[in-house]
């Protein structure tokens, strides 16, 4: 038989008992709310969890931050809300390239390798044309050509003998077939042309590529140190020498590009041949890294050592007949010596002296090509430029000799 409260308690007692039980439940609810509030601070709900909780709660339920089911209220509120169960998400890996993507990557790599080979063998013009047809990839090659091609393309209009009518002085060395033109201004402009008999393209290439061997025959017996590029047909020379008349010793840094112009698109009015472009690096005076390849020493502290700047110069070798190559040279000089210490008479004497010494030394080196060490360098073919230039030189076409110009002495 069930317990009847009214049977054992008076009405007042029953009311009092109910009040006590109601108070105990209210206190328990308050404690539960406080525990849940603390749990929420420790395990805050995400926006999506809060939205889900709001959607599943009853609109008539008490406004409490924690509304567990009656059977798990004590466990949940004492230990705080359980964190969301961890969901195992499989690690994602990049998709393997498709056959089409692999083919595209291979094609870009082959294209860049092709352009690099062209630049390495001196075929700058063809490399430039290839990059125009394919505007993607080969960023390093594009940067290199953007730096050197403006200078090379500017050479064409100047590859002819000047005229005395334009203020040039002619020094005629008829005994060796050389005509030297000089013009003195803020800088000294020099231009001359001479034919070299019994000469092959192999010899001309070696004479310019193996620059360190030239100290055996160049005027003033300079010391030549050479550094070669890893990406192009260029080299850096550090030349030191004692020049007659001038005080102390001189030194100069020269960056040389050997350019294959055996192409119908030659920058020199379509005339085919071998082009040598030289200029001191931009940091010739301060020293440092040049073109991310060559190291330039800082200036000497000795007052008897003068570092000169070589302004842009070029040499063009072209075909005359099967055994003769014509050499055309133009360059600018800065001596860093005032004109009253170095008058025109001294300049003319130095130009003639240098011209004769250069010609005699070159012809002697051509005769002693093997003795001076050139032939062994050619035979080794350590650099791909040898095979590339000689192969193209074999298919050269005869030049129009009149296109060089004869001057008007």
C-alpha cells in the first residue's frame, strides 16, 4: 500500500514538506546551471554546435545553458560537456599529374634546354627568336638576353670604316695593309680593318676564346686571367700591363661575348661571321658580383696602379676567301690622363705602335698556333662552342666585300 502523505501529516505539515522539496530541487538546478556554465567556459560550443543545440531544444524548456536529459544530468554537468568525437579524416595527397600534364612539363624542360644550348654556343639571335615564339618558361635565359641583346643589335650601323670628313684622323700603315682611324673627344675612338691570310675560323675562334694564351703575343705582354660563364658563350678577363709613356701600371676588367652570326638574320647588315663584343662590367670600379657569375676585385690601394674602364668595343670577322678572313675592330678608350700630359702626337705614336705590335703578334701566334697551346685546346673541344661555330662556318656564304666600306683617306 502506497504512502499517503495526507494520512500521516496535517495539511500544514504537508504544505511545509512540499515547500522544502521544491526548495531543494531549485537549489539543485541552480548548482547544475553553475556547473554547466563553468563547463562551457572550458569547452565553448562552436557556432554550429550552438545552432544545433538551439534547434533541438524545446521552446518551453527552462532557459539554461545546459539542458541534458534527466538520466545523465549529473554526469554531464559534473564533468562538463563532452567534446565532439574525433572524426578520422584520411590524409590527402596531391594527385599524380595526368599524361597531358607530364607531356607539357617535359616539353617545357626540352624547350628550356634547347634555348640554353643556343646561348651556350653563341647563337644569341636564334635563342631570342625561339623565346619570341614561346613566351613561357626559360626565365633565366630571357633575363640574360634582355641585358646583352640591345648592345649587340646596336652594333650593326657602326660596322663600317669611318670618314675623315666626320672628324676622324687616318693613320695609314700600308706595309701591313692596316688603316687606323682615330677621333679624340671625351673618349678616344679607334677603328681599323686588316685582312688575315692563311687563317681559318677555328683559329679565329680559339684566339678569342682562349684569352689567357694571348699574353704570349699581345702588345705590352699583359697578364690575362680568365673566368668562363656557365650559362653563355661569355668570359671575364682581368688584364694587367705596363703601357709605355703612361705612369705606373694599368689594369682593366673586360667582359667578352663570342657571338655566332653565321645566320641570315645577322645584326651586321646580313653579313655573316663571328662577332666579339667587349665591355667593362658595370661594377668595374667598385668590385663585387657581376651578372651573378663573375667576381670583380675592388680597386688597388696602390697609387701606382690605375684601373681603366673599357667602353663598348667589338671585333667582326668575316669571310674574304677560303684562306683569308677580314678583321674589323672598333673600340673606345679612356686613359684617365689629361690631354696636356698625353697630346695627340703621343696618341698617334701609341696607336701606330700598338697596331704594328698587335698585327705582328697575331700573325706570329697564327704561325705558332700549336706551339702557343691553341691547337691542344681546340682538339680537346672542352666547350660546345667549337663544334657549333665550326659546323656553321662550313656553310658560310661569300660576303659582299664592298659592304664593309673603304673609307676615304
